[in-house]
C-alpha cells in the first residue's frame, strides 16, 4: 500500500537524519514513526495474568489454591480497603519500568497513548460498566515542575470520560524511599473530592458512581487507597484501580 511505502520511506529518513533511540532500551529505532518505544520492549513486558487477587491485583498461585468465593490474597482477606477491585498490566520491572520512567521522568509524553491503550486492553473488566476514570492528581507544585500529570495522560486512552474528581489537599514527601507503613501515613488525608460542578463532568456528583482510579504504578497501594477513601467519602458506590504496573509482592 502507498501508505506503508510512505511510512517506510519516512522511517528511513528519520533513522538517518535523527538517529532516534528507543525510550526504554536506548537502541536505535528502526521505525521511529511508530512511536518512541521499540516493538521488542513492548513485547518484553511481563504481563500479570489470572489468577490474581480481585482486590489488589497481586498474582495468586493457582485457581486450585483459591478456596473462597472471592479470589483474594492472604493480605486482602483480613485488610479492609476502600478499593473494590484492582488490576495492573505488568510487574514494575524490566521494560515496563523503563517505559514508565521514560514517560514520568524523561517527559516522553507520546509514550502515554500506547501505554494507556495497553492498560485499557488488560483492564477491560474493570472499565466495563464504569461511569468514568479519575486520574490520581499531582500537587500543583509537582505538576508545574513536571509539566504534566502522567496519570491524566494515561487516563485519556481509557475510552471513558476523564474526570478530575480529586484534588491534592496538601503536598506530601516523595513515596519512593519510604517503607510501607510510612507511605500510608504520608498520604493519609492528602486527597479530597473536588466540589460537584468544579471538575467538569456536567456538574455531576460522585454519589452512586462506579469509578476507575488511574495511575502509573502501584507500589504498596497507599496512594490509591487514600484516593479511593476520598471518593467513597464523597459517595462513590464502587472504586476500582487500574495501573500500568505494580510492585508484585508475591510470586505465583
């Protein structure tokens, strides 16, 4: 086809003139027009496949090991949570970790659309029947420094209305180097629901809605938990969480 021949020619010119490299592995891109991440890196993502804990999304050993009606990991069987269901595309390691870093820290915003589509595909059961997606917000100072909110960029590829229904009520320390218990304390009370009519969804309130929280990574789940608690306090009926990656706490 003419379109394919033109794209092939364009890739050849871009490869010679710009020598662009993959945002994840840094190898030269053979087809720069197809995006900033090479096919090999997308293929190298370790997808988290069922069975998984329905609440946190962590892998479970096998279907035969699940004795309860609801498939939950040992932690979620006794821990209360404002999150009803969670899923992530893959483990926060290798190629997926590099792809997320390219988006989040290197400012490669064009990564967001294909990564968001990947999230939508693997998180389809969570998106089904939901009213909207809500990106985890950044504090205004961090958003100003980064120039964008990576969660919002990913949310736009979900195929549902994107509602900025949460605000960050206070700045928090970086979660990166904090242990799990301190992460929960760090974000406790850090989020609140925006007033109805402020967040641009035709003035609709959150009461009775099914909402999908969207973020790039879930490490301990502390940030998602704090956001879900704020949404439930505002009247949301169900809160689901969908992330590109999660730190896998248990191996099947």
